[in-house]
C-alpha cells in the first residue's frame, strides 16, 4: 500500500524510486487509486476554500473593544 507514501508527497518531494513505486502500485490497486483521487479532490477543495476565506470582501474588522477583549482573554488564558 502506498497511501502513506503518497501523503508524504504532499509535504516533500519524493525520490525517483518512491515515485516509480507509486506509479507501479497505482496501476494495479484500485483502492489506492481512489484514495489518491480523494486526496487530490480534498486538496483542491481546501485551496479553493482558503482563497474564499482570504478574499477582502470576506474580512470582517473587529471593533476596538472586541479586539481588546480577545487580547485580554488570550493573555489570561492558562495553557
């Protein structure tokens, strides 16, 4: 099963041997092929979601008193 290896590919560049292992395995394993498709879909969905959230029209400024309450609450919060 190459699922963990494919997950690592999201965080780092794989070696040529690792990439070949993935290709060979995916050619024969439907379960891992579906897993990879799902990972790709989720990655695209999260990126699209981030773009929407980060857009200026979706930013809501805090009032100064609310900002101070948050600062106080996080400063006084115990770990």
